[in-house]
C-alpha cells in the first residue's frame, strides 16, 4: 500500500470509530477505559495534540466536540451516568495501562 492510501485509510478508520462511538452513547467512558484503556476523551486529546503538531490550533473543547458530535457538557448531561464504586476501583487498578494521550506517542 502506498503512503497516501495508508494515510487515507487510517483517517477513514478514525472517522468510522468516531461515528460508531457517537452512535453508541450508551457506552460509558469509564467502561471504555476499564476495558480498553482509552475513551472518547483520549481520542479528543490525541486529535488535538496531533493537530497542533501539524500547526493547527484547536482547543480541548473543539476537539471534544469533534469526537462527541456535540459540546461535551451536552453529552455529559444527556448520556453520562455516575460511575459506581466497582467501576472506580477498576479504573484505579488499571491506571498504569491507560492510554498515553501525548502527541506522537
């Protein structure tokens, strides 16, 4: 596969993941973190960091809105439920495995 095709395929896969997560608003971020070590917030941080590496200026709020498909406060109000003690404990016990959200990681 040539470099341009690879870049376009990776970008399309990222857009597909974003679309899927926007459609699955029932899936809580803490559950994503506990199972996979990343969540929507991680994706928005990767997006912002990589955009900035390429000279684009984007705020955390803009990056989150891109990933969530709406302003983050609206998503939280509509879909986010409080984490229970079991979820919180799992989150803490897997913290070392959580995604590195720095650019170029």
